[in-house]
C-alpha cells in the first residue's frame, strides 16, 4: 500500500514539475494552489506517515485525478482564450468551452446594467436555450446574491432553494446550480451560472466551484486585456487624428508674421496638448498693422475649434472693412451666440498706425502688453476689459500711445506666467511678471529671436501646464512715416 501511495505522489509531483517549467509558470502555480485548496487533500509531506484504508485511498486518488483534470482544463482554456477577438465572442467562447469540459446541461451569463441597475441575460448555451428576457435585481435570487456578495454560491437544491427566484416555469427544471460573480478590480459586473450537473443523480462539488471560479477569473483577465488593447488602439488612432488636426491648425496660425516699415517681430508658441487654445493673427496694409493675440478657455480640441472660428470671424469682419474699434464688439456678439457658458475668449487687439506713429490697444480680459522704452525702462500698459463670449459689454475702451520712445513691445498669453511661476516656484503671478520684466530689461540690446530662445529655455517647463505664446516686436529700425502726429 505504501508503494501505491508513493507512485501516486511521484506522479502528482511529476505533473507539477512539468507545468512549472512551462513558459507561464506563475499562472499555473497560482491555478494549482487554488484547485488544491480543498481540505479533503492529504498534505504531501504526511502521505507516507498515514496508513490509509482502501476507501480513503480511493478518495485520495479520485481527488488527485479531479485536480489534474481541472488543471488541464484551465491551462487549455487560458491559452485558447487569448485568441478571442471581442467581448461578445469571449462570452460565447467561454460558454462553449465550459460545456465541452464540464458535464452540465445549461450555462448562462448575466451582466449588470448600470442604467436600470438590473442583471440582464447576455448569453446562454446548452440544452435549455430559452433566451427570453430575464432580469434580476441585485441581491435577488441566487445569481443576485452571488453578485451582491461577490462570492460564488453552490446550491444542490436548485429551484427548491428558498433563495431561488423563479422567473418562468422552465426554471423549475433546475436541479442544482453554481453562480459565480464576474469581478473586475473590486466591482462585480456580471454572474456566470452553471445549471444541472450530469448525470442527473450527481451534485456539484467544491471542485466544480473551484474550477468555475478559476475559469471566470480567466474570462475577466481576457476582458481586461482586451479593454486595454482597445484603449491603446483608440489612443493611437486619436493621437494620429490630433496630429493631423495640429498640422491643419498650424496652417492658419502663422509661424512667421509679416514684417513691414522696419518693424521686426518674433514669436514662440507651445501647446500643452496636440491642439491649443492660444492664437495670434496679423494683417498689414500700407497705413496700418493689425495684430491680435488671444487665449480660449480650456485646452485641446474644443479650444482649437473656437480658435479657428475666431480667426475666421476676424478675417470676415476685416474683409467688410469693419473699423478697428468695432472689431471686439462685433466678435463678442457672434461668440455669445455660439459659445456655451463653459467657454470664453480673452484677446488683446493691437493697431499700429504708421501715419500717426501710434499704437492702439483694446484689451478683452487678456494679459497686458509690456513696453520697453529707449531709456531701457520696462512698463506694463494699464489697460483691461471683459473677456469675449460671456455677455454683451458694448463698445470696449481703446487706449492710444505714441511710438516715439518705444524700443520694443512684448505681448503674451497667461501660459507663460504659469510657466515662470512653476519653474521658479513662485506662487504670486505679479512676482512672475516682475521676473519677465527683469529678463526683458537684461536683454534689451539682444536680438529678439535670441531673447525668445532665452525665455523658452529658462521659463518653459518640459510639460506645459497651459498653452504658452510670446511675441516680441522691435521698433529700433522703425521707419517713421510722415503723417499726422497728434493722437
């Protein structure tokens, strides 16, 4: 008898050794641990110390055979499950596989509907294929209880179990049942039901429950992996679409603005995402230079769509010869009709008048312009106003300044201030603006492109918290046209 026990033990150890050397050893070890968790299994280190009668020996042999059979089922099931394409096919495949390896009459899956908060029949396989609508409340019936408690339930009383919920007369044929919840993370999303073990006189055992429990874990694993794959694929597709959209946006955001009358300019613009909410626009005539810089609330695609609409509005209004001082009011009226309450636009309208040698500002809730004068003083122009697209504000105030003593002008979006604050650990935006003023004063005789390069390298963080745009105008070689000098 001892030799017989030794042979069974060596066989058992040999099979384990074979599988743990397989490429998925961690998976198989985990499955084996779960399938051998029954108290009926005799510990291997005590096998030779126990003198077992034939009846217990037969039980031990049957237990080992059942464990090895279940082990093989799970291993095969896991491999084949990896090749299933989508979730609906995963359920169909799982039900077919369980029917092939477990002697039962019917298998079904109920999924939780978040809208109705009910468990609904998703799929059914077997001899009883009644797919008439079945719904259960959470905590109702054996399946509802298994779902609510996130614990497998085995009942060999079938429909006679007091916990059983009879939905139709056909369910009175249920002799025994196993309900195993489908759990992802810490939330259940469905229940797998195994109904009527064959032959008819047999009951479900804890081995059946352990097997189905492990199989449901594999189903959930496959769904999780598939969801990650779909999410990754969708992200790649979305990134590609955003990349195309970024190229389109770049076509109407000028990379190099026109230079005229000896006025040089340079800009840098960086987006926190593929698409940005910062924008700038210029239009040059013989007598005037119109420049607009702005920022749409929010980021990404919604902001980019507003940007394209805003620039289109400016172009249309300019083509209709709308006066500079009327542009903000007309654009505001249009934006109020198309923007919802979550969006608004800040903008700074600038007009250089070559005949009068002046610069005019209309500020619509935007960052104030910064002037660098010939005596190297740096001053922020005190002009403010309400953002566009929120409510009717009528005509917005205009301020006018002489260009005689102006050496440079800097305009920007608030993203740069956020960058300076973040990079220098400054909590006060005024302190961040002062830091920018100091940099502009230090570099007053440096080429403006180099100045922007310094600003970008010193203040722009690797990951921008907001879209950031800076534009520098240099009037050093400005050729003052003869015209009216009075403001």
